């Protein structure tokens, strides 16, 4: 996959994101992207999402109910669903998210993930459970990338 012409340098980062996004395995996979603010994380993730026809959701500091509403609207628009998804909890939203890769690996980016986790502390374990071996039987090949600038929080996700 060719690097977008508007992207200067970043050859290593681009190649790693493309390698992750195009991994041919049938299971859902998880990647974590973190770094200081204003360093180009969102620019890179937006570019790989557009290049692969994926889904990107950028969280805001809001309530859990509002975040679920925003996420449902964005996901419905991405899958061209005429009605909004009305998720009552993150279990339901993540289950639906893990089923969107019906025609092969699909890049999914959740940017500013710490905002979502702050409003919904149960979200990281829900995602962990969705990626467990037992759940992989019903997942599609989603290439989930969680992104955030809160370095201590993002580091804990990997611990």
C-alpha cells in the first residue's frame, strides 16, 4: 500500500501500520498507538483508515451515554445502516464492532481512547474479553487500533 503523498517521512510508522492493517489472519487483532500530543498519531491513523476503507472514531470528553450515542451514529454511518445504532452498553457496541469485517481485514481506530475509558471504566475489560480466544469464534478480522496521548494510561493497557 503506497504511502499518501501528503505524508512526509514516517516511512517506518506507515509500513508498520499497513502491516498491521493488512494482516491476513482470520482473527480480530489489537494494536495500541500512543505518544505525546501533536506528534501526528491521528494523521497517520486517519491515513491508514482511509487507505484501507476502515472505520475511525474519535472520542470526546463526555458521558458514557453520549459516547455510546456518538459511537453508534458513527458506526451506523460507516456500515451504511439507515438507522442509528442505539447501544445501551459497551458490551453491545463492541460485539457489533467486532462483526463489521465481513469482506476481509478491516481497520478500526478508536482515537482518544482514554476519554472513553474515563467515562466507561468497564470498556477496557470488555474489549479484552472480546479478543479472548472464546470470543474469536464469532469475531471477524477487525484490526482494532486504540490510540491516546495519555501515556501512563496507554502504557497500562499493555501491562
